C-alpha cells in the first residue's frame, strides 16, 4: 500500500510539473496575445450565436415538409452553433497568422485551440448516434478527455496514474483505466451493433423470398448475436475471465428455470411460433373475444391490433396452448354465414336466388366463388334461411361486410315484395266472471 502511495505521488508530481512547465510557457509575451485572439474569437462567437439563434429558430419553423432526421440535424446544428462559429473564427485567425509570421510559435496556441474545439465538436456530433443517454455521455466525456490529454501530451502519464487505482481478486485485476476503456468501448460496440442490426433488418424485411416469420426470426437472431458479441468484447476489454462465466451462466439458468417459468415459456413459445410459421405479421386471428391482425411478433408477446384501434399484447404461450383462429393461415379466403327469415306467404324458390344476387352485389363479396342460400328451419314467425358467401380480405373487417349484405337483402326484398316478419302476439281479454251467490246466513 505504501509502495502504491509512493508511485501515485510520483505520478501526481510528474503531472503537476508538466502542467507547471506548460503554464509557464503560456505566460510568455508572444503567447499572451494569442490568448487574447482566442478570447476575442469566443466573445464574437457568443454574440453571433446569441443574435443568430432566434432567427434560425424562426427560419426552421417556416420550413414545411421537413423529415424527422432533417429536424434532428437542424436542432443539433442549433445547439452547437457557437462552437462552430468559434472554430471558423480560430481557423481564420490561423490563416491570417500564417501570412503575418512564418514562425509556428507565433500561432501555436491558436492552432491548439482551433484543433481542440474542432475535435470536441466532431466527438459531440458522432456521439449522437448513441441512443442511450448514459452510454452517450460516458463515450462523449471519455472521448473529450482523451482528445484533450492527447493534444497536451499527457495520455501515457494519466493512463499510468489511473491504472494504479485497481482492485485485485486472485488473478483478476480491475483498474479504473480498464473500467473507463470498457465503458467507452462497450458504448461504441453497442452503437455499431445497433447500426448493423438496423441495416440488416431493412435488407431482410425487403426480401420477399423470405417468409415474414423467418424475417422476424433472423432479425432477432442477429440482434442477440451482435449485442451479445458487443457485451462479451466489453467484458474482455476489462480483463474479465470468460471461462468463469460458464459456471455463472449455469447457475443463472437453474434460477431462471424455477423462478421465471412463465417468462422462459413465453420466450420458447415465441421461438416455436417463428419456426413453425403458424402465425406471422399481417395475419388476421381470433383468440377468444379478440379479433384483429398481428402487428408484430415479440420475444415475449404478440401484438394484435383490433379494428377499434386497441392493441392487445398476447403472451406467446397462449398462442401455443390455446385455440387460435387464423383467418389467413393457408389462404385469404373466408366464408361468412348470415341468418335471416321471411314470411310464410313468400315463395322460398323466389327468396333464395334474390338473396344470392343481393350478396353478390356487394363489392367485397367474391364473384368467382359460389354463394348459396338454404332453408334451415320453420320458425314460429318466419321461414329461416342461411346465406353463405366468400370474401378474401378479412383484415378489412367482418362486421362491415355483414352489414353491407344485410342492407342489400333489405333493398332486394323491398323491391320484390318480400316481407321480413317479426314476432306478433295476440292478447284476448276474457269477460268478467259472474258473481258467486252469497251463502245463506
């Protein structure tokens, strides 16, 4: 411990001495006016940003039809407007100083400020591709710190200083430097994995030769593969021994098997659904009282959107163990049955063809598939019929097409004098009963 403290103190003394030498060199008269140029450039950049920002906002509001990514780019430009103006002014000052004096020492500080500001802006812009705010901040601040130390020539010294703060457990050593490297590397790797997954998913989803369920399965497999590789590479960068992870994963697997049975069951059921292609995105299904089309297949649930805009998240296990009606599993043809009745005074031989023609007059009813009408019983008030016809677009709804056919039946029956009866009841009032003779006293 004493040896570590001594090494740490020596490193701190070395860093402080280098900073003192650097600060002393900055106080030379030839350097002070360079600081003045940087200060003036920063002040001008601040004033220009303060003047131009409201006008830039007004200009953006007047633009119509901008895409989301274009708006995000403009907002990003707006936030870094002062830094961009500062970089432009400092590099312009460098060009002017090159014409005035050929000696690099006369513009060294200005070049350093311009280079550092440019690097900071580039790091901030590139870090925006990281969606996770925590990882983005870690990567941004880590990259800013590294760039600053690199141009100051202190990377090796600060790296050796951070490496001395470490935790040792047996043969495993975890230092502060390794943790910082792992966080930055993991953030970059996760971002790369996300970009690669999005690019691959776009290509896979546009490939019509692959079934929809296999597209989802391939995308999920790529996500697990790439994100898993990024995670393990990040662990390896820390120096973590991955051979010990096998024992840990086995213990975690046993715990998951007992404590998370439903979750694991839904995950396995999701894989089975993707493999056997029983349901796929776009299919129209009925499960209990839920009728709608599948919006997406998830690892734990299936998203089903109904016609009233409700989105049901149905666990994958329910689709495996329950009875599911897939209206579009093998084909899109769906037969619909309608029940109606007519009066006993109407000829059934006339009613049946009229009903078939009325059904075929509806646009969504298929004309190349036979529609039939049969008598199914003699009711108390009507002759009961069943009308069967076919459609090929169940995703557009079933209730609306039933309503359209019922309306067509109504118009056809009224035009041909066919009546639709309704139950009638006849009430008879009985006369009052004669009064009973009073009993003799």
